[in-house]
């Protein structure tokens, strides 16, 4: 099924939303995450799904990248939370203000980096398109 230029992949978008919601709640449930991590998972999934899933590309690649992003989010935020707890203990609580300011920016750094890497993985070169057309 060939997609016309300019059409959005709403089927990918709907399926991605279902998988994203299930992945967020599954990871939150099994790893007993805090509200901050759960909210970051939901924000990442919503942004990633709405920005990536309507684009052309294989659904399996999109889903694998979404699940990989969820795992990276879990690891990144868990490590940062451990770092923040250690820094708060070391600085006797004066690190909390810096943590409140830094946390959204550091999350933004990995989200944007991951999203741009995903776009690179999902993009199909002109040569690959030509090979696919000649193969059929």
C-alpha cells in the first residue's frame, strides 16, 4: 500500500498511541517509578508519537524506537534521580533548587537527541527508494 505525498499515517498514529500508553504504564507498574518519571514517560511518548508516527516509515522501526526511548527514559531518569539524591545529601538540601531547574533541561537534551536519531533511522534514502521500486 503506497502512501500519497502529504498524507499522514493516522493508522500508525493510533496504533502508536495504544502501544505508547501500554508501554508507559507497564514500565511504571513493574519498576514502581515515581510520579516524576511516569510523567516524563508520558510526555516523551506523546511527543514522540505525535512527531514521528505520522511520518513515512516502517511501523516496526517506529515501535522499536519508541520502546527503546522508553527504556532510555527509565534509565536516564533513574540515574539522574540517584545523582540528585546523592548531591542533595552532600549539599545538605541546597541542591533541590538546582535540581528543579536542571531536570527539565537535561530531559529535553536526551529527548531531542533521541528524536533526531530516530528520524535518521526512519529516513529512507533516495537510492533505497529506487531499489525498492525496481525490486517490485
